[in-house]
């Protein structure tokens, strides 16, 4: 029988703030693969799965929240939306705004968003404004703009974004039959860890929805939440905002997360942790995942994997546990670091050998006999 995945709003509408008359704007987001990471599992002695959010329509997890935020904007009659972004939110907002027939303005830190993400905003015809500052400065301006002008803010300070993002936790539970023991993910502006924790907690007890209907618990437990920030952009680890965040993982180059308090609550209520990983550890984890488990993610997306590897080496990782790691965005967003990571292992990795076009020469070059 024909079946088309309906996008996260329609798939989970009884747990989201929508009514029958809500004009749902969707591009079929969600339903992303939960992939068994065999090499990571074997190395760490756990059952490790990666939730590959790079498989969303614009290549990152942002689409889950964006379908809700743009749907809400449409419901309110908005003609234009705005966001600040390190690149993925702007790519998603630009695409969903066009799907809804709206104008989209994006504020990005000058020179600090990857080529792939910039290409997406350009391709979708967003009004792109570069700000001489970092993401935190961009967000401040975007908030003020939406306060004083007729534009609708679609950053994750908009609670509808978090509502959409919580569906990723539902999908994990639906796929595994229960919550995992641990859930690990990168943390930047902290909307995603907030969304996951909301999803896991709502699924683990009776949930009274907007229509007043009690929905039974789906999971028997909630996971321990482990979040990882980049070392040069780790305000939640430092305990104070970072004025000049720096990391090669531009997606998470954020010094003052908007969802600070809810990230700390997720950490503490789940008996979890938020720690940092270095840029070198991020590149190494990105490399491990792509070259050993076949999953290609952008650097910021590898922070969770880097965190698990770090804890494992420190003797502080669990064993025989079911672990889900969210890998938040596709490797094609920012390919230069993948090439650098490969070259760190083999300086000629990105310079394929030139061989004459005959089968004997190719076989010889491959060492086949
Ligand atoms: C690949 O696009 O903040 O902790 O403006 O792109 O929910 O912010 C992106 C963040 C992780 C961090 N991985 O998630 C933006 C933006 C990737 C990301 C994060 C981001 P949050």
C-alpha cells in the first residue's frame, strides 16, 4: 500500500500545537535513519546508533523545528521571517519560507558560515545580511528586528521550534521500542538538547495534549543526556558566556546559548553532563565516523561522537549500554574539513593517483593480482 512519510507535524500532530485548520508547511522532514554504528559499538563496547539528521530536506536537524515555526508564521499571516544563523538555521528557514511563499531574511556572521550553507541561502533566494560580529550578535539584532518590524522570528527562542525538534526523541523511541540508556549530541545554541529532553520526558509519562486528551506513555524511561560543546565555544562548561567563541566547527561557534537554562535542566534532570571537545577531537571523530561507519557528517555534528570517544578513553564511558548519538548535519555542508581529516592520516589522500586507461595499470595501482 502506498505510504508517504507526512513530515513531523502530521506524523506527531496529536502531540504538537496544531489544529485541524493549521496550514501545515512541510517538506517531509523527519523520519531520518537510525544507523547502527558498528565500529563505534565495537570500539566502545556499547550498542551505538547514530540518528543521521543530515538526511532531512535541507541537510540538518533544523528542518524539524522549522516546519513548526514556518507553519506557525503562516497561521499568523506572516509575510516575512528572519533568523540569525551559523548556517543551518538559515538554510532551513530560507527553504521553508519559499515553500510557504514567504520572504526570508538571514543574519549571518561574516566569513564564518560554510560555503555549502551559504549556497543554500543563496539558492533559496534569501535576503542575506552579513554582520560584522558573531552568531550571538546576529541573534541580538534578529530579536530586536522582530520586536520592532513586521518580520517573524524563527530562531529556537521561538517555542514552536523546540516543539518541532522534540519529534526526534519520539522517532528514536519509536524505532528502538524504548528510550536509549544514553543520548549524546552537540550543543551550540542549546535548542536541540532542550527539544530532545522535552520529547523524551513527554514520551515517558501520560501526556495531556492541547485538545485535553490524555495520551499514554510510550517509553518506560528517559535517557541520560550527554552534551558536547567545542572547547573554544563552551559557555555551558565554563558557566558564563564566551565573548569571542572560536572553533573550526562553525555550526556551534556560539558563546551565549539562548536555551541556556533548559540545557542545564536537561543535563541535571537526566543525571547527565555537558563537557567540551577540542577541534582536533572533532576532526578525528568526523573521520572515524566517515571512514569506519560510513556516515559523513559536518564537523560540528561530530562533537557527540568526539565526546563518546573522549569519555571512553578516559575510562568514563558506559559498557553494554544502548547509546544514541545525534549527528546533526550532513558532511557535504562543509567538506573541506573532511579532506583535511583524511590528509592528516595520509597526506596524499585527496590526490588520487593518475593511471593510464588500461585495466592492467589500474589493477597494478590498486595492488590487485
Ligand atoms: C550541525 O544554524 O545554531 O544546540 O544557527 O548547525 O540546537 O543550537 C546551528 C546549530 C549542532 C547546535 N549541529 O544545535 C544555526 C545553529 C549543527 C548545527 C548545532 C547546530 P543547538
